């Protein structure tokens, strides 16, 4: 698989790049599959792959993905509306050379309320994706794993050797998915790379449904002129990684000879929630800190830099600016307040009380 040219800045530039690539190649390029391609990260990866001249197929059941995320690429992507945990994926994957497996249920609170659904999609679904990849004889599978597997780490920045301590079913099921993907790789000789993503943000992240990622919560509050609901004292830090950098990491993983490897994908820094608030500007209200959440997430990215030659290039300040440029995307998103958050996270406090946290 060819990495192709780097990110086009606009849709026009992207389409031009695509036309040039197709002309230059003059033959059918590799057929790559993106499960979860209608989702936030998946749709950015689709853009990057189209820009590199690949034939792209998406497998998505639109559980949380949106048609609008791919609207600009209509006609350039083959869309398979399918449930990775239920539908027969083997015929769909015929001819696939690379599979990027991003389909999954990714909200934390619903995973505590409905763990069976999370196992079905994130674990069974991954096993079924691997079976279909095996049947297709693909050259590479890249799995979207989560830094949540580290739970509350002892060491920062946290490297890939750190203890795995999932604190809630989302983290557990993503980790079991990683083990499954790597196991299929080991037993059936499929080159598999697992990318442990740290706090990905950018346009098209989920705006509806469950209470979730801080950026979406804050941007909806900003548009509504409501205070930002800061958890705890806001001094906790997160390794916010911009989505186009993450898409680039997927491509680097797919085009490298690495197999059976796990890589952290992080920004190279860690940023306080208070810093984010200062960049966004506006009033603040505080909500209770949740058990099982780390005070810091911070990826040690030396391995991915060394082996894949990948490094994030969008700074936090630039990324926040890009979010503000796209703030209208959050116009219809739910506007959370302290009471709403308390109701939405009740199951979290019931089940993840400190004394019960896994260590
Ligand atoms: N966003 C982050 O910060 C982050 C961090 C670590 C890992 N990840 C992982 O990256 C992947 C993509 O996350 P995202 O933030 O883009 O989330 P997202 O919800 O926007 O994307 C997930 C996609 O998977 C699809 N999907 C869900 N269940 C499916 C099923 N049974 N069959 C087919 N498709 C299904 C959804 O419709 C959606 O399009 C997920 O696997 C997530 O666990 C995300």
C-alpha cells in the first residue's frame, strides 16, 4: 500500500489530488476497507486514503456514524451498511488488501450500563472482522485500540509496556479486541498492528447521544452561551491528539512492515482542561471528579516515532483553533449542565466507586 501525498487542505485540493493520483497510477489501486468509516476518525481516514489514490470501501452500521461524515466523498467510496457483529462480512471483504478496523462502540458511560452490547460489537465484532480479513488474505490489518487500557497509569509518559488495567467495560472490550486482532495475526499469519489512540479530537466527532468527550461538551456549551462543565479542579491533563494526525498514523502503520506490534498514538504533550477552557474563553462550573479516571493521559510516543517514523504535527493551539473554526458542527449537540451530567453519569458512580476500582 502506498502512503501517497500528504493532507490536502481543502475539498477542492483534495479532489484535484485524487484526480492526479488516479491518472498517475493508471491502474486499479489497492482496495482498502475501513470499518467504522462513517464515524469520526474513520471518515478522516477515508479522506486521507482517497487522497492517496486508494479504492476505499466502508463497512458501517451507522450506530454512531453519520452519512454526512462521508457526504463530500459520495461516489468515491463503496459503502457497505453492515453490522460487524451480525452480518456475513466474508463476501463483503472479497478483494481487500488492507483492513482498518475502527468500527466499535466508543462511549464510556453506556458501556457501564450495557456491557453486553459492547462485548458483542467490540470483541465478537473484532473477531468476525479478523475472520473476514483472513478469508480475504489481506496484507495488513490496523486495529484502533484505546489508551483507556492503561487505566490509571503509574508512569508518565506511558509506554506500551505499562500495565493494562481497564477500569470500565469500554476499556476492557477495546483491549480484548486488541488481543483478538493480534492473536488472529499470530495464529493465521496476518500482519496486524494495533494503535492505542489517546484522546482524539477534531471536526465530525460524535455530537449526539451519550455524555462524552470534553471538546464536544464544551463547544456545545460555548454556542449556547452556557458555562463549561469542568470535571474536578480542571488541573487534570489529557493527551489531545488531532484527528488528521491520527489518520496519518493509520497510514504509516499500514505501509510499514511492522506486524504483531502495538504503538501508542499521542500528540507528544499533555494539556490541562483549564488550558483548554482558557483557549476557548468563557465561564466555568464544576462537576464531581469520577472514580476510575486518570489525572493525566500522556503517551510515550518514542516507539511509533522510531519504528513508523510518525509524529503528530498539529499543535494543541492550532487544533483548538480548527475546532473553533468548525464550532457550528456542534449547533445541534446536546448542551450539558451539572444536573444533566449528574443524571447521565449516575451508573458510573454506582459501579466504579473508588474502593471498587481495579488495581
Ligand atoms: N475518539 C477517540 O478518542 C478514540 C480513542 C481511542 C480509540 N478510539 C477507537 O477508534 C474507533 C473510532 O472511534 P470514533 O471516535 O471515530 O467513534 P465513532 O463512534 O465516531 O465511530 C465508530 C464507528 O463504528 C460504527 N459502528 C459501531 N458499531 C458497529 C457495528 N456493530 N457494525 C458496524 N459499524 C459499527 C459506528 O456507526 C461509527 O461510524 C473506535 O473503535 C474507538 O474505540 C477512539
